[in-house]
C-alpha cells in the first residue's frame, strides 16, 4: 500500500496494491498491520457503511461533535469527489479542505481522522461508497457544515449541475457558526 500525503498532513490518500490479469483483479482493502506500518496509526474500526447514490447527489459535510469518527472511505463502483474539512481549531490547517476523486477504477482510499467534516459528490451515473468508522454513528451529535460556505471555499466539480442535497445538508451551518473541536 502506498501513502500519498495531502496538503493537510493528517488526511492521507491510500493506494492499495492491485493484482490484475485477464480474469479481473484482487486487492486487499483493509489490513490493520499494513495500515499501521505505512501510516504509523493504530486505529480500530467499529462500523462499516455502504451507500449508493446517483449523479449529482452531494452528501455532507458531516461530522459528530461527540464521538467524532475517523473514516476510511472508498468507492467500489462509480466515482465521487470526496472532501475533508479540518474542524480542529488548534490545527494550523483549521478551516482548510482537501478533495480527491475516488473511484472503482483508481481504487484509492482516503483516511479522514476524527475532527474533520466529510462529504462527497457523485460524478458518475451512480456510485457505491463504502467506509469504515472509528466510532459509532450518533445522530444526536451529528452536525453539518454548509457544503458551499464561502469561508471554506470547497471547489466542488459542479459543472452546471444543481447538487441534490438532503434537507439537513441544505441547512448546514457556515464555519463561523459551527461547533468545532479544540
């Protein structure tokens, strides 16, 4: 597995080794020992999630103020633009974002540590999005950072498409009003 550092050092792009031939491919999507060896992080995952969304769906930017979740995310089919926003007030990258395309073709994964808001927009006709979390979903502690807050400035690849949002995402708060981490 190869690790690619992003402009926010704690957010990592992971490229697994893909073994392919005329029959198809094989990859190891998760191995605790390998992850620890290449990242230096010892994380325990407690929940796996799988969503399917169609083109133009934008989910996020979500985070939990209590029981914050680290996430290891990937796409098994289709393509998304995946975003992490640093909400750790003491961090030198507070309020900054990283975006990367994840797809069933590039096999990339993204490690998003606790203390970040996370979201994605579907670029393909549909996408299957899979992710592991380090803590359980706690809806009473979930918050939404406004997906298009100009103070954050995420450059979503909208290309004239009106993103399809859940009601909670349409009324997300701007960074200046969000509960954040120390």
